[in-house]
C-alpha cells in the first residue's frame, strides 16, 4: 500500500499578496495530489471559526473529503486543524485531541483504512512555547497509546520547532521517526523546517520533500511538505 501524505499551514488562506484566496490553496493541493492532507490555520480566527475553504469547493472541485470531528458546525476541523482524505479511503473514526496550552490549540486524529488495512493519522499545530510543545507531543503520543489497538501511524503538522533534532522533536516515542522534508518557512525564502511528518516504523519512506511552485510561493507564508510512504 503506497500513499502520499502532505502537511500545509495555509495561513487562513491569506497569501503573501495579502489576498484571501481559498481557490489558490486548492490549486496548490491539486499540484501535490496527496492522498491524506493535514491543514493548519484552516479556520478563521474569531467568532464561529468558520472554515477558510468552503465545503462546497471541496465537494465540487476536489478529490478530497474533510474528516471532521464535529466540534464546531462551520469548521471542518478543530482549532484550525483539518484532515482531508481522498475519496475512496475508508474513514473509520475521527476525534479531536485536546492539547495542554494557554492558547487555543488542538489536534485531529483519524483512523483510516485502504483495502481493509487500517492506519491512524494525526494533524496538529504546536505551540510557540518550547515547554508547551513538548507537553503537546506527549499528549498526542499518549492519545495514540490509549486507542484500541496499535496501528501504523502518521503524525504531521506545523511543529513550530526551529531546532533540527532536539526540543519537542525529542519527545516523540522511540517507535516514531521524525522526517525532515526540508525548509518550508517562510515561503518566499525558506529558512526553517517548521513543518514535519512523523511516521511509525511500519512505514517505509520512499520520498519526502517540500513542494515548490509559483503558486505555493505566494499562497501562504509556509510551503507544503509531503512524504510518499509504503506500508
């Protein structure tokens, strides 16, 4: 089973030209053509936390469906974290994961399956505080261990971790490998590897990288990262 996973902080759909353009975000996602996508900052910041990308645009103009925990009626995710799954992939379960923090943060965890083979995916956006990031990583790992059955897992998102190996990255369980797809922030001239993908040892990594394109360079302040994995 081969799948492509991607993570993308879409900056509430606001590009470097200061225009909010959800169609441009969808165009970048179509360039990547991943099977499972974790979005961060995918909701408007205040009020009802309405999704930046209209549900109708996904239904009518994309191959993906949002995997929503149903916490807010107008949101496709939880605290800006959204999981998109290619149509045809079975969604068995989805839930919101509360993270220890002083500001609104959270993660979304889904159990998916392809041809009857189950796996778990977590999308997250970690804190700006190093101490909080480590606590949040531990909360996600504890959540996975508390689920029924140990399944292959992929965890991805904007980790806000500027170090390459230490900090919050060292808090992941020993059975998880932290991939470094490359520098993804800021989009126009990337300096930092803030966006990461973490995989359990069930997966073989066939490729990993940062998606560069003229549209991606302006659509958000982050570039998307991806990994092609086989189970």
